[in-house]
């Protein structure tokens, strides 16, 4: 399958990675498997770009990362996208998160309005719905820190670049 899209992600700190991985471990112990790209850090998607914008996106990401310091977001709730195949932890919107999202804009028209989220499980709706009780038992609101920007091409996954927030 050929690559189709670039995705700019705001990665979360190491302690949050451990907690979210624990949530996913509970799902796998209960017999649920996700179709999401495993191996990528848990993140909040900032923007998507067409493949031909790769060089511009890398340079822009480097500039944005140098202008932002790490900041806290509160993963306070669970959500599900329409269709029921994506379950996520939702961060409370705050000025830093909104500013980072705006700064990541390259003027590309997005297919959908931005919904900040951290994916927990992607699968068929009936699998995601059946997994809800397990996630509800594990989920606890938490403070996470956005630490870096990370650009990937999808599918298959190709990691392109990552820059720590340094501002």
C-alpha cells in the first residue's frame, strides 16, 4: 500500500506513555486488539498534510518546536468518533494546546474539524463497544506533558522527523 498522508503529532511524556500503555495492556489481557499503528508514541494529532508538503512540513515543525516549551494537557475524558471504531482519551483544550495547533497550520484544508485526542483503540465498532467496560475500569484522568513534535507518513508508517519542544 502506498503512503497517502503526512501526520504531525504532539507526543506525550514518558510517564504518560507508561500509563496509556497500561490501559492498552488491560485491553489486550481482556482479549481486545487494536488496528491502530502500534509502536508509535501516544500523541495528539496536530495536523495532516499532503505527501508533497514533506520538506515544508519538516522545516515548519522544526521552527514550531523551537518556539514552544513543553506544556501540560489534562486527559480528562474518553470519547468515540462517529461510527464507533475509534476510542480515545480526550484532552481539555487549553491556550497552549490551541496555540500549538494553530502554529502547526500550513494552510492545508483539513478534511475534518480538529478534535484533539489520543487514540486508545481502533477496531470494528462492535469490538470497540465491547471493550468499553475494560477501558472504563482503567481510565483515570491525568495530567500529561506535550514534549515533542513528530512527523510520520502513513500507510505503511514511515517516521520522518521528531523535534523536542525547546521554546
